[in-house]
């Protein structure tokens, strides 16, 4: 199977915690107002690549992985296969961006097959009126960071807390004083 790829960017810090390798895929039908990359809507904007080769390239970086676009759900079967290969060969953490909501995806059995291999889903369309620079890893405040595996396990949406990935030292600071992570009171 092949997948339409716009680009693969290593060591990004904006598509999830830590240094990640992000795969930007072509194809999206959400047409969000204010989308920063409307050329990505066209599946032909990307270059067709063999999924096994893409998986090897992503794994070779040694970094955790983010699926972005476009909307990866536009190539649902390809991303399902890609995530499956990655998880079979590694314990890489996978984030996935989509314009669909988690609830919409749950109604699609094919999407569920992909979600089983996704750690965090950043869901929902970009809403220009809700655009904010003060939220982590998202463009607008309607979008959620969803801990997919916990959500599937308990049967309700569990929001992923970025705080969980802060260093133990910062976590210690937070326990001492919730008012500011930057002010240690140890
Ligand atoms: S889902 Fe993302 S890529 Fe698609 S139109 Fe919306 S902002 Fe653009």
C-alpha cells in the first residue's frame, strides 16, 4: 500500500512533547476557515510512497512520531497500516491530528482500528474565532488532546495532561506551588 506524503520533518517541538518526527500527509476535506496549509487539501499535493519505506524512515530517527496533514483520516487505511507497522516494531509514542472529533471517529469501525495504535489524538477542526497562542500543541481552543488508550479503556474521553511529561523536577515544583511552574519553592 502507498501513502501520499507532503513531507517528513525531524526533531519538531510543536506537534507534541519532546523531539518528534512529524509526517505531513496530503488530503483533507474539512476546509477550515483560516487553515494555514490549504494546498494540503489536495491528495495530489503529496508524493506517493511505499508505507513500509515510510515506516522505516520514521523509525530510523529514534524519535516519537506525529501524524499530521492535511488530515491523516483522509488516508485512513494507509495510516492504519503505518501505525500498525510502527507499533509492531517499536514502542514509539504516536500522536495524530485530525479535523474530526473523537466522537465522530468512534462511530467509524475503520477509524477505531487506527485509534488502537494512537497514543494522543488532537481532535476537531481549526476554528479561527477560537485561535489561541496560549494553548499547547493546538491551533484553536475547541481542539482537545485526548489520551486515546485511556479513553477507549474507560469508555469516556480522558484528556491528556501535558503536565505528565514535564520533568520530575518541574512536577516537584508544581506540587509545592501551583501558581507558577517557573517559581521553585523547594
Ligand atoms: S483539518 Fe487541518 S488541514 Fe484540514 S482544513 Fe482544517 S486546519 Fe486545514
